[in-house]
C-alpha cells in the first residue's frame, strides 16, 4: 500500500516553542523581574542625561528582539540587525 498522494506535500505543522504552566505559576518571577526593571528605570531617570538615553535605547533593542521572536518570520538575525540600526540611527 502506498501513502495518500497529498500527505507528502503537506508541510509539517509548527509546534509551540513553549508551553504555559498555566495559572499564576510564574507570577513570582514576573513580579521580581518587573520590580528590578522599575528600579533600573527610576535609577536612569534620577541620573538622567546619557544614562537615561542608553537605558531606553537598550530597552528598545530588547523590545525589537522580542518582537522579532514573536512574529517568528524568516531571517530573524537580519531583521534584528536592521531594527537595531534604525534604533541606533535615531538615538
């Protein structure tokens, strides 16, 4: 017996990269990381000037990196580099 004709042509399904633990399993880690980020942001605000600008530039790079991972398109490294170059040029 042979396999159905269309089974070889069907692309494999994407599977999730992570599986949520459900509920509030990671709430403690999220609260701790957000508290640390708030403290860093307030410190950058207090110091001001170049430190403030560099903090938010780093935050923008992190958001770009995360967004490129979320959309999961091809050539991630090239898209991250282009986004980073655009951010650096605007800074």
